[in-house]
C-alpha cells in the first residue's frame, strides 16, 4: 500500500472519518510479497523446466497436519491422499526445482484445532501463514525448529499461554505476527536474536508486557513495530531504544501504559533524527509532560501522528515545524485547550503540509479565527463535540483544498451572510447544533460541490428559498434540516438525490403542502412532525429502490395506504402514526419481509388485519393502537411474529388496538 507516495509495508489502511489507520484485522499476507520478502525469491525458480512434484514424506506431513484440525468450510478440499502432487493443493507453495514445500498460506480459512508436530517434516518451509483461523492451545515450542522460516503469521487465532522463547531461534525471520490472541507474560528477550526482522506485530496479543526493552535495540533492520496493548510500564529508556532503530518507519504503541513509565528516556538523549513517518500513541493517559520525550521520535519524516484519547492540554511549538506532517489526530482529549493557541503552535511549516486535523470530542475552547487561513493544504477538518464559541471566520470557507468540514455540537455562530467566491471544493458540511439561524443561510448555495449537508438543530426559523432545491440536481447524497422551524413547500425531488443509498431528513419543521415525488435511490426519508397534507401515493413511484427507513408520522396526511408495498424489499422501519389515513391495511404489506418496526397508530384504519402480515416475521415492534380495526387479535400474531415482545403491555396484546 502507498500513502502519499510513502510505502507502508504489509499494512493496510482504512478511512474512518478519512482517518488513515493501521488495521490489524486486515494484516494478511497479500501485501507482504510487495515488500520485504519476494516469494519468487524464496522458492528457486525453475525457468521453463518441468516443475517437480512434491515429495511423498512432505505430502504425508501435510495430511497429518490437516488431520489435527477441523475444516468446516472445506477450504482444503484439495488436500487429499489421492491427489499425489501436494504442490497443487490450496495454499501450498513448492520449489520448482526440488519439489520441497516452501510455503503454507492458509489465512482466513476458519480452521479449528491445534498445530501438529508434522510441520517439522517440512524442513524447507520458509513461509507459514495461519492468520485468521481458530487454532488454539499454546504456541508449540517446536515451532522454533523451523529455522528456515522468513515469514511467520499466527495472528487472529485463539492461542493462549506464554510466548515460547524458541521463536528467538528463527533468526531468518523478516516478518513475525502474533497479534490478536490470548497470550500472557513477558515478551521473550530472545526476540532480540531476530536481527533480520523487518516487521514485528504484537498488537492485542493478550496480557503481555515488556520489562526490559534492550532486546529491541538489536533489531536494526526493523521498519514496522506494532505493540498495541502490550504494557511498557516498566520499560525504562524505551524512547532511547526506539530512536536507535535506524530504519523504523511505523510505530504503534496504543494502550501501552506509557504514562506509568518512570524514566522514558535518558536525560542526555535529546537528538531528533528519527526515521518514523507514522506514530500512534493514543489511549495512554498521557499529559503534556510527554512532549519532552516525544521530540526525539519526531522529525521532518513524520506524516501521521496520533495523540488521541489522552489528557493533553495543548501542543508544543515544535510540532508546528514538522514539514511533512499530513495527518494529526487529537480527538477525545480530556484537558481544556485554547483552540487559537493550538492553531498558532501549528502554524509553522506544518500549516503548509497538514491535510487532516481530527480533534472531535476534545475540550477546545475559543473561536475559529482567521489563523485557519494559513492551513492551505487542509482537506479534512473534524472539530465536532467541542466547546468552541464565537463566529466562524469567513477565511475557513476559502481554504482551497477543504473537502470535509465537521463543526457539529459547538457554540459557534455562523454569520447570516458570507461573501464567498463559489470556488470551494467542500463536499461534506456538518454544522448541526451550531448557531446558524434565524435566517436561512443563502450562502450555502455557493458551495456547489456539496454531497452532504447537515444543518439540523441550528435555530433556523425561515422559509427555505425555492432555488435551494435546484443547487445540487443530482450529486447531493445526504440532507438533514431537522429540528428547526423551516417552512415552505418541497418541490419534486425525483431527479435529486439520485445516488444510491441517499438520505433526506426534514423532520420537526413546518414544511407544508403535499409530499413530492422522491428518487427511488433513497435509503432513508424522514418527513415526520411537519404540516404535510394530502395522500401518500408518491411511495408507488419508488420502484426497485433501496428505501429502508420511512417516517411520515405526525403530519396531516389523508387517504388510503396504497397497495404497492412490494416495491420496498429493504424497508425496515415504516412509521405512519398520528395522521388521518383510513381504509384497510393493504395485502402487499406482507411483502415487507425485512420490516422490523411498523407504527400506524392514531389514524382511522379499519377492517381486519391482512393475513399477509404474518409474513413480516422480522417485526420486533408493532403499534396499531387508536384506530378502528375490527375483529379479534389474530392468533398468528403470537405464533408467526415471534420477535414481538410477549408481556401484557405489548401493543399487539392491548385490547384497545382495534378501537
């Protein structure tokens, strides 16, 4: 994988709020071959010569290995005694010249059992990947006898017990992962013998600790070190050791009890020549005294810095001089921080390189001032759930690269007028629970690239401009104007929101008139608690769509529920409560086989319940009260709709449900 041109070996990433984050659960072997170990170099290539078949004793060893575990999904169906060439078996790699088995890649096969001693007969094995299975028991000591191994991945299994010291005998290893198991005890100092190691993954290994960190200093080839969840509370001078590793580029020490280390570095060690470009230090209860030892770990190489979920009351000015820093994560910090000071300390060359600042859920105070204009490369800004106040600077909207802006749940005031150029690249804006009203912000219409807009609970008490609906004819995917006092009619939206799984929430406002046609690609439509009137025949236009949530409750809707509900094969929530609908429930309601919530209370529905309703076996909540249904409560409600609550207060048990 490449991140902005920088290769990150055998580490995949995911974007969560655009956060680039190491994902241990994706740590399989597919990207390993890109980097440290070229599998074609591990097995002798035979050119155009005839490939040799595997050796009988090694085939027998593999069959014995298979006999020691269960293969519930039959992924190893090719491993059979009557299939003589084991080199053709799934997950097996052989040497073209000798026929020796050199690699086993049986990752994420859901195998369950223990590791058999028969592996010892695979004397030329140099690649063993058992990641993502259900192997259990202790990691066998004999694994240290597979001395040709260059790659060993036992991650995401059910191993317990202590880590065998014998792994320190695998001196050819370039890659080692024991992540996501249930091991305990001390990380063996014998790991210091693994001088060819380039990647070491011990994250979430169990309840393990490092007591003396000196063994790490011998791993001079190490490029990736991930030890999340391993206690370093007794690892004095760990900063000195980490800084001595000349090739280390990726370091993740999340949840390592770093705040308990008495002497994290020696007083004479002040050099900052680190090669680290990615550094995760989140969830360590660190306070700002940590900046004294952070300095040696940071240099102009660093691109990603994660200080999330600590107790930091600011940042030092030297972080503003990290000219390659692109991603800074500072969210869920529990100490109060003045945001203007925070930005000022970052406003050196970091302000020119920074692409993402994620600091939601912290304790930032103060305004979002003009200083923000210095961050010309900023693409993603997440500051929700803070205590920011004052006006939002107009300079924010002029940032040339900004695409995502999340300022939700602050005390920020958004001026009613902005003089914007219309050149903004903003795609996502969330100003929910900020102070935007009382006038509707017409300047929002200058943001012509928007795909997501949230102005919910922003104090708007105004009529919505009709031209607002024409600004984003097809690209808008999410619109939330709920919990305001916005009035006006909603025009035909059948050509808007035409991206799959789009969503509209106009609930708790004063919209009036008939409900317009909407795109069949919507997944969620919430028009509840408004003043809409007329019928609901619009739902018959949503053919073959993705609608999973429909709430039209607390309006003044009239007419019958159309018999066209078979269109809604994904619908999970249908709320028509507190309207003036009448007639019988249509038979097509039985086609809503994924329906979990059905509320039609407080209407004028009548007649008996359609027998087809018994097909809605996914129902977990049903409210039919305050209507004019007739007949007895059908027995099949209790028999077929077993997901409904069965206590005496359940809506379907209540005798008034038919009155």
